[in-house]
C-alpha cells in the first residue's frame, strides 16, 4: 500500500487506480521484498543469457576444436573449453534452455495433475476422496529419487521422457495442498450461496473455488521449479537424465568429473571451470527461484503457510 | 499407548502389501529384460532360459511371480540373487546398510549440532543482520546441488590443498596403503578423516532445513502466553529459552529427525557415488545402472520399508515425548 502522506478528500481516492487493484497491491508488497526482487533479476538474467548467447556466439554447442581442448577461460573462450574443445559458455546457455524448459514444463504438468486430483478429492469427498488420498499416501511412501532413477533408466533420458517422469512423480504433495484449500473454500458462505442459486458443480469449481487457489498454485509451481532443476541435475549427474550430446547442466557436470583428477589442460592444474560453472548455474537458478517463490508467497498472502 | 502401537502395526499390513506390489510392478513392467539378451548367444537354449527364470524368479504371470517373491521374502528373508554380483540380494543389503546407517547418523548428529544452536541464535535476534545472514545461508543451502558441493569440496580439500595438513581424502572409507602393525589409533583417525567430507555433504540439507525450522518454531513459541508469564516472573532470558521454550521446539523436531532417515538414505545415492563409498546408496545406483531386477526391487523395497518404519517411529516418538498427545 502507498504511504498516506496527507489526508485526502474522498474524491481523490481512485479505486480503479492500479496500486489499489489486487495485483497492484501484490506487486507493491513483492517490490519491497529485497531478496525476491534479487531473485527475479538473477532469474531474468539467466533466462536472457540462455536465449541470447547462442544467437550471438561464434560457436555452436557442438563446435569442436581439438587443438583447444581444456583451454582455461580466456578472451577467446570466455569460460574455457571442455574435453572436445567445445565452448563452455555456449554449452551453458544451451544447457540452461534445456534445464529451464524441463523444470518449467514438468512443474506445470505436475501442478495440473495435482490440481485435478486434489480438486476432485476435496470437492466431491466421500469414498473417492478416501481412495485418492490413500493412493497419495502409498505413493509418498516410495522414495522419490530412486524411483526417478529407475524410471529414467528404463524409459531413457530423452527430453520428453524426463518431463513425463517428473510430472508423474511430482503431483502428490500439491494434490494434498489443493484438496485442503478446496475443503475450506467449499465451506465458505459465497460457495454456499452459489449452491443455493443452483450453480452447477462445474461453475462452482472453475468460477468460485479455482480462482481462490490461484495464489497457492503460483507459489507452489515456483518452488517446485527449483526442486525439479536440482533433481534433474542430480539425475543427469548420475548419467540418467538428459543424454549427451544435448547439453544439460547436470550432464556437463557429470562429464567434468572424469577429468577433475587430471587432464592435459593448457597451463596445468585440474580443469576447474568444467565443474565450477555448470554447478554455479544450477545453484544460482535454484536460489533465485527459491527467493522468488518466498517473495511471491509473502506478497500474495502474508498469512499463507506452506 | 500399547493399543495405539498395535493398531498402527496392523494398519501397516495392507500398506506394505500395496507398496510392494507397486514396486515389483513398476520394475517388472519396465521394458528391457536382461535375460532375453542372453538368447542372442547361439549356445544359450530355451532350457537354460527356463532354468535362469527359475533361479531369478521371473517366469510366469505377474500375480504368481509377485506372490512367490513376497512369500520368499517374509518366510526365508530371500530376495533372490543379484545378477551381476553373484550374491543373494538380502546379504548384499545386510552388508551395505551399516555403512550408510553410520554415515546417516553422523550426518544427522552434525546437522542437529549446527541447527539447534544456530536456530536459537537467529530467533533470539530476529531480523538482526546475523539473522539475515543465516537466512541467506539457509536459502543457499536449500538451493545447493549436493553433488556440486561435494565435487567442489574434493577440488578444494583433495586437490588444491593436497600436500598441506588440511588435505582430506577424496573417497572410499579407508586408505588402502595400510599393512599389518599399524597402531589402532592411526586407523581410526584415517577412517574419521575419510568421513568428514561425506558427512558434510550428506548433512547439508538437514543443517539448513532444521536451522530454519528451529528458528521459526521458537519464534512462534516465544509469542505464547506461558513465555510471557515466565518473563513476568523475572526469570532470566537463558532460563526462559532453555527451560521453558526449548521443549516445545524440540518435540516436533524429534519427529522431523525420525522422518529424515529415508531421505538420508536416498541422499546417500549421490554422496556415496561422489566419494566412492560402498554403501546402500552405491548399491542402489549400481542396481539401476545395470538393470539388475532382483537387486533393484530388493533395494527399493528396503527403502520403502524404511520410510514406513520411520513414519511409524515418528508418530510413536511424538506420543512418547509429548504428554499432551492422547491416542485412543
């Protein structure tokens, strides 16, 4: 809310002004959350970097130059080169496209699954609710990461397979969350009123309840992007995620492990740039997404707890 | 209390059966059967295939296979034979669990030793620059890819500090150069040195998560009326926090710690791979990589039972330590 410096005449309040609208208030609150703004800025930079760098660089992600293998960062290769003489900077940008795409699409997909199942469960209740929630209990008692590994191993690490696997295994927590919101909103008076004037279930769900869960969904999807980025990187690091030659931050790290103990680098020493930069990108992306999610949560609803 | 435990145990039976059907089913239905690859060998006959199917328990329709597998598991502690390590899966798991368990318990202890004091410190100075600093650190810990953290530690302590007194071993549980007649204390020190980096990596998540948890719970508790009463009686801040408030923080923390064990075992997959430690994590990893059916099913079943058991343990512990909880 803007600071009130002097008492205004009632005619001076224009409620249609942007700063009084819901999103205007949210934006005002968000803006004052220093870490969230920091996260938004870093994330924007990473996204722009991933999109723009390949467009303006001399190198493709698979341009090899064997005489330049293991070059340390220099003016020719800003972040050095890998074991095949490929430019690390460009590969980082391509890897960023892949990792961000996977994380965003997978998070949204699992959110949709979670919203549908949680919504059905919370709205209709009864045996269906019981059945779905017991299913969630069972699925939650299978440890996620080993299951991810097994599915990725058997179905192969193509881009869409990885997205599918994350979507299938990611919805359980969100469905519980949405169910809780449905249960409580269903009891409110405006929903009761909608029932009373004979609104259809569909109308109540999509017009009355869903919009009220939007804030939770937005925060939930943001935080889950951070989680998927870390998990996808861990899978790729184990050699089970996105497969080379498609670069992802995780598989770049995995390759670098083989050379950390010794490689014919120009100038000697371990090729630290191969390990340091992909990890830094993963770290910064997850960090900024987490800051962003935290800020959004505070801005959308200060009382909301997750 | 005893009735409650018994009822919970009975409720577990269907859960265990459903979970094991699911695990067995997921891995069973996955495409790619290594036994079929053997048929490419012209010397390999259908009789050989049938015999191997018998040994690994993979022939027949799904319900029959699952039932046989489950019966052998509960009756004879038999999970079948691992294909690429020629050992019974049960023995492999029994051999590897203590290594990972020790690592996990050490990681937990270190996390708690860091988290409780830091959380209290932060809560007592809410919004001070120290508190903000630790909040930042906690966010960084939550966003840290553990494998990268591990590799960077190896790079720093194993390579760049190599040859200095700060050098730490890069992997494995002990050095291999030892022969007979080395004093006991040297062996222990060597083993301890090998554990420092893996424990740090494995404990990172707990350290940051639990610090935040202790901080926010303590802040909530400090707003309660009985704390105001304690302060009004003129008790010192130290007594208020360490005698009155801390109990209400630690009770839910105990639950959290009990629930963390399965997560640590899953986390050990990464940690043990980085540091080449022959524990449960590496066993799971090798089972998945080599598509070893019996081993993958066995290891995953173990993890699920661990999850279910720690859920139960958490509930029971909660009832034991918190006298306000009444179970009918």
